[in-house]
């Protein structure tokens, strides 16, 4: 089974989804990501779905729950690069992903994450 | 019997096609230009004759022998539809052929039973021809309407670039599902292509906003937000603002502005632009 790689960049985690997500893959990603956030103490998660062309309600809900899990673990999630067709599908499915932050591309998503990071980090020197 | 009827009618038509045509046109008293009606009538009569020669009867109008007639009628109704004459007028044109043919049959056949039989045979054919004409006419008109609808759709949904990173859609006319869908797709695609962060939907040209329209707008806004851009709705007229509130439509979390100018000012502010006038030019 495919696993989606999770890359660490400073205090952010970078997830790029390059294949069409199977339900199992999405569930595995949810597990891996929560473990990784816990292990690294990341404060930001960036999910790039620009290559994702097909979504169903399950994947939509997965995105929302990943974001919710990250928030509980004190990390901000930004979903970037959603394709128009995917956005329309999600809206038609009634999934507005409230509480998930979005950006047009990785660059802007990164800026959003760095801006929202807490100013006074105890371990800023790490 | 069909063959018998045809063999009776054919010589009659062939003998004086010209006077049949003349009587037909007099009967029709054409409102369209006479020359064109004459040409069309000649073509239809010729095709009718060919159908009789090929052994066409009253029960097989959809079959091979009548193909030339069907084509001629299709051409006739298409040109009538394009000219804008009514469907009643078009079918009357075909039905007017009955009288000259009936008169000739009446003169030819003395036996009333035989005459009734032949007339019934002929009237059945001409009626089917008229029906076919109206059917073709109708579908031609519908084709025209469909094309115009499509053109209207394409005309009425331009996505314009107002500023670097600011797109605008001036919506004109009633918003229905099909149009909203088209606008949404076009706008989202443009947002991706130009990496614009802000989209302004201007509804100055939308005459009424009901719950359905509001729902369409909300969907568009949500989709834009999902893509990672922001959306401002502008051009909300006072009456529409009242309607929105009275209907209890929740535009919570959506930025709305009264005019496109206000929306652009906000967009410029958000993208960090400052508009200033050089000193000395009031």
C-alpha cells in the first residue's frame, strides 16, 4: 500500500499528495501525520493537493479531520493548491471544510504558516 | 390500391403542374414573398410527384419513397423558421395543396365511393406531410433557441482582471444553476491561472436575489475559499439588501460591499496597495 511521505521543514510538516488518495492511504496518512506532529512538535502542517484530481466525501472529511487533529496537537493546517473541480465537488458534497485554512499555492501557504507561528518561542533557537 | 390511386393522380399532376401551382399559391395567398413561395411550392410538388412515382403510399410516409418530399419539406420549414413565420402558417402552406388536387380528382372520378376512397388516401398523405413540416419547423426553432441560450451564457459571464491579483465578475441577469456553475468554473480556473488572491463578484446586474440565488452565491464563495482565495460580493442594491435580510439568508463570513468601487478599494488595501493623487492636482 502506498504511504504518503511527510517531510519536515523547520517547524512545519510538508505533505504533498501526488496520487489519487485511496481510503486506506488517507487513513494511514492521518495516523502517520498525528504521530509525526507529536514526535517533532511541529506547529504547522502544509498539505499540497494540487495533483489531486478526484475527491469523494470520505477524502473531504479526511482533510477536515486531519486539520482538526493537528489543531488539537497545536499545529495549524493549511491546504494548498486545490483544483477548481475538486473545490466544486466538495462544495456540492456540502463539505465547506470550515476551520481548514487554504492558500493558492505552496509559497503562499508557507507564508501563512510562518505568519501565524507564535512570536515568542521558548525554543526558538532550536 | 395505393398503386391504383397513384396512377390516377400522377397524370393529373404531370398534365398541368403549372396551374396546380398557381391555384395552390392563390389558395395560400402567401404572406411571404411570392417568388420564394413559388420556388418552394415547385420543389415540394416535384418531390411529391417523385414520391408517387416511386410508389409511396399513405401508410409509409416515413419510408424510402417519400424521402425527397421529406427533404423538401424540411428545407421549407427550416427556411420558414429562420424567417420567423409561425408554425400555423407553415403547415397551412402544405395543407393548401389539398384543394387543387381534390378539385382535379373530383373532376376525374365520377363514382362517389371511389372518389371518397381516393380523397381519403390523398388527404392522409398531405396531412402527414404537414405534420412532418411542423415537426421539423419546431425542432429548427428549438435549435435556434438553444444556440441563443448558449450564446447568452457565454456573453454574460466575463471574468475580468481588475488589478494584479484581483479578479472581478460582473454578473448580469438572473442567476440560475447552469449559469452559476459556468461562472464558478470560469472564475475558479482564472484564479488558478493568474494566482489571484481576491475575487469580486458584482451583482449589480442581478435583478432579484432569492434563497436559491443566495445559495448559488454561497457555494461559489465557499469554493473560492477552498481554493485559498478570498471573495467579496459587491453591488448589493438597497432593495436586495432588504430582501436578503427578510428572507433570513445568512451571509455570515462573507464580505459584502455596496459598490464595486468600495470592493476594489478594499481589495487594494488588502493587497497592500495605496492609491494617492499627486499634490497640486485636485
